[in-house]
């Protein structure tokens, strides 16, 4: 959904904001090049230091309010509305809270898998996580996206999956050997009409990928609740910051590589298929805080 700039500008004028303030918000609106307001697009927007000032952060707050208050006029469905509401934004005062996505511990991923009912859903989860895939990249995977011929020469090695991101930009996702074997078994057990077809989308559904995306996000959200990773408040609503969604899986795997496996950030940049190291550096923020705590502990002991 393309966010209409004219409606957003009218919203700002109706709030009685000063002309200069409106000009500033429209400036940042034009820098916010994403068609969907979610945690991933916010993270990318804030990856640029020039967007992290108080005006840029205030713009995000106003854009979020605009979308939620005008959901009917903008024809925002319930799933997208929930996604908008649950977006965490940095504080408008003090230092910018740059770490927007709380990683899911690696050891809790099996809980999510267990909470999903079918092998198809389980594979969507695992490919998204281990491939560090964006939502669109995962849904567009085809049977021939994998390097089957090369991988079969030595099935103990990691496989490769060709993915297409925004603007159909091509990239390679690395898939663990055990997951490659499960994918191969899944393909053999299903009657796919053609090898060029999508892995997770039926031929009759390929014209409505957005709907398939919503269904997958809903399944993932429910699995988060069932597994206990998503916490509920006393009104049975998800606690902010605990909801499970595709970008959080991608973020979690990157953090797992950095923190648990001690992988150099340059390699993680390749895993995430980032063109700029700046986009990858957001995953180092938590470890800096941990380093500070560790140094404080050492200081107390001395």
C-alpha cells in the first residue's frame, strides 16, 4: 500500500502544526521510501544517522498515528493494523533507542517450530530463520531456486538458495544441510505441477502473494503466542516487543551469528545480503550494552 502524501499533509495541517514543522515531516516522509509501515521499514529508516534526530523520530510517531486513525479511509485490514500498532518507536527524549527488535534466543526457535501445525509452515519458519530471509524473499522461492545438482554431490554441506528481494535484486541464502534434506523430502512428497513453480504458493495463489503473506504472518503470530515467546497482557493482547514476525526471525539469526557464534560482521553482512555495512551494524548495538555491563561488573570486582 502506497501511503498517500497528500492525506498525510492534510492530517498534519488539521493538527494545527506550524508550517515549518509540516515541511520537516514531509521532508522525512519523502525519505521514508517504504510502502509498508512495519518494524523492518522503521529499522531501515533509522539505520541512517541523519534520520535519528528528534524531528525524524517525531515524524515516525505522527505517521503511525495518521495510519491508525485513518485505517478505514486507507483501507487498512486488521492484520496490517495490528502490525502498525505493535511497531516499537524510539523515545522522543534523551538518547535514541536504536535497537528496535528484540532477538529471539536461538534455543527457542524449536518452540516456534513445534507450535506450527504443518511441515509447510515449519519449513517456512526454518528457511526464513536460517536463510535470514525477508518475507517476500521466502514466499518467492521456487523449487529450482536451490542448487540441487551441486548440493547432492555432498549432502553434508550447506546448500544455496537463490532469492529475489526488493526490486527483484538477486541474492544467495545459505541453507543448513539438515534443512536441505527436509526441503527435498517435502518436494518429493508433494505433487508439484512444474519444477519452475513456487515452493510455498500454489499455482492458483501466485497472483495473490500479498494475501499469502498475511496468512503466513498470522500463522507466525499465533505460533508466537502458543509457544510463549509472545507475552499477553491481562486483556489477552500481545505485549509490545514480544510479537513474532518475519523480520524478527531475520534479526534473531543475525544476532545469533554475532553473539553466539562470534561471526565477523562482514560475513553477517553477506548472510543478510546488505549492500551497506551500516544496515548490518544495527545488530551490534545490543552487544555494546552487554560489554558495558561486563565492564561495570569488572570495575566492581576491582
